[in-house]
């Protein structure tokens, strides 16, 4: 069967500044929370590899953009690093950063690759974190100023902007489950961080609209559909609903509808975890919703009613209301420990079509991280990652069905084009269409990269 996608469909991939640029002496970038956390706790990072050793896009962007072409990209997302552009968080702009981002943008345009620029990818400047990070409303104001500066500098050429990537993840990592700095475990503080992030996004959107730049602005959310262990068990269904409120709707609803769901508000109130807010800010969120959505989809969230006796007493933790459910026989990516559930991408299409006014969206990330890929190198010297090709096809089949039923999906971006540094997992799992040799920085296109080019040229595939 042939799966052909709509005209002008985006085929491409995503990366982020902190995971690809690297640090070069004298580049003027200041530290962000990742640079700092690595300094004080290198043992938390796989093989002790920190953020300065990313895939050297700063020096090699031209070469990498050629690789984008060779792997069939007609579109590409990366992010601007706040700590590179405005090293003090507010105020003076780093000229070297402006030159670098201008060069990247111009080179992409020269190569006919549509650019999506994201403004924040987990990378709080250290100086802003020292002021309290997203818990401090002044940081929200500083972010809005930074966003405005980006639009002024690059908005003449960049026509697709996103305010945040996966904004729930710094809440989960930094304020609930200890996998991002500042390693706080406290749901009430997490709720404040989430609310201020949503507000920061709305403020950036407000600013963008006021500038009248003739482009579009959205947000990128990692949607993890919540499936109850059993649809027949009311307690499971309720638990799955709470997880959905906390991890999906907490950003989806304010971003698209400009309002928080009433049951999320009630839930936070009952737990004495409602964030502090001002009425005028609620209006800003209401009036500044997104033009489009980026959807990162990796896995579902399976939930059952609370069974374990791990209950947090002195702090609010959403996990007091549900347990994760390891579905027997689930298909899994063993390197990441995540379930692979291709139909989830179709369920997201349906949810967005039926509950969110069929908002335009694109799949902004999907992909498979695999350890020790070297063992799949063939005689010609490149990695034969058939599993990745299968993974992509299996998801695209479901995406295609969603689109046929009317979902407003404009493209598919893989995570990611070249093996990159993945936070505390560093280079453990490789995701790229292109392999990166960490020692030599040599780049070699994998079998999936060659296949991706055909996919893009044919605007689909046969299966
Ligand atoms: C989501 C994030 O946006 C990205 O930074 C991360 O590396 C990938 N998923 C892979 O886990």
C-alpha cells in the first residue's frame, strides 16, 4: 500500500541549541543551568559527558546544512540559546551570537529549507535561575524581552516561531522527579513554574502579534496520551484523567483555548497547590493563544489507580493520585525503557481534531534512541538502522490515517538529524539520521538518512 502525504508536507527534523551547538572559547555565551549542573555534578551525566561536547554545530553548521539537504530535509527546527544571545539574561546582546544565528538562518534559506525557530529548550540561563528561574515573575518579563529581541533580529526571515519546547519537562525534571536542575521535589513549586511558563509563552505571543511580522507562532508540546489500565474500572479512568490534566492539558488548554480546565484548577486547589496569579495575566493568557502546535510524540502514558504505598505527605505530588502501569506484553524500546505505541500518534490526531478545533499542527519530534549502534555498521562503513526506518514507517502509517480522517497535520520532523547530546543521557542513545563520531566529529549518513531522502522526495512511502 502507498502512503502519500498532503502537498507541501514538511519533512525534516529537530534539534536544539544546547544539544547541538557546543561551546567555543570566546563565543560570548554565558552558562545555562546545564553547564552549571554538569560542573557541580558530572556524575549525573552518562559517561561524564557534559553539554560543551555537543555535535559542534557552532563550527560545522554549513557542513550540517549540506547533510540536511542530503537527507531530504525541506524544513528544520533548532533553537536560539538565551544564554548565548543575551548572556546576562537581560540587556546587552552578544554580537557573535547574532552573527552565528544570522549565518545559520541565511544558509538554511539559501538551501531552500523552511526554518522553525524555538526560543527555549530547557536552557535557563544560570543568572536567571539564580533569580529563582520560572518561580520568579521577573524572569517571565526577562524572557518576553528576550523573545522580542529574537523577533526584531531574525523575524524578517524566520516565519515559524515556537515559544517553548516541551514546557512540562522542566517541571517534571526540575520540580518533581529530579532529572533537571534545580532538582527540587515539590509539586506546588512545580505548578508555579508551569503557570509562569504558560504566561511567558503568552507574553511572547502577544509581543509577536504586536510587531505584525507576518509569520506564525506556536508552542511545542510533548503529548503523552493517558490510557487507563482498564476503561471499565472507574478508579483507573479517574487516575488517567488526573495524569492527563497534569501532563497534557496543563499546557494544551491554555496554549490553544487560553484557559485552564476547571477540574485542573479544582485539583490544585484541593491540594493547596494553586499558583499565585494576577488577573491581568489571566487575560494575557486568554488573548494570546497559539497559531499552530508542534507535537512531540514518543510514548503513551499508561495509568492505573493508586496501588503503591509510596505516598508523599508533606509536599504535593500528583503521583499520590495514580501509578504508572507497565502493560504486560507491551512493545518497548529497551534503551530508553519507553513503550512504543504507534497508534498514539493517531489518537493525538483525533483529539486535536475533535477537541481542539482541528488546530494546524506538525509532528515536531518522534524518534528512536538506540545504544551501541556501531554494531550495525556494514561493509561500506555506514550504520544499517532498519529498526529506525521501521519505527518511522509504523508511526507514519497511523499519522496518514489521522490525516485521511481530517487531522490538520502539516509535517513530520524526526528527532534528530545527527546524533546529539541528550541531557543526562548524554550520548548514550543515538537518534540521528547521521552518525557522529565523538572523537573525530566525523559525520556519516546512516541507512535511515538515505531512506529519509527518498521518503521526502516521494512525499510518502510504500509498505
Ligand atoms: C525531547 C526533547 O525535546 C529533546 O531535547 C530530547 O533530546 C528528545 N526528546 C529525546 O529524548
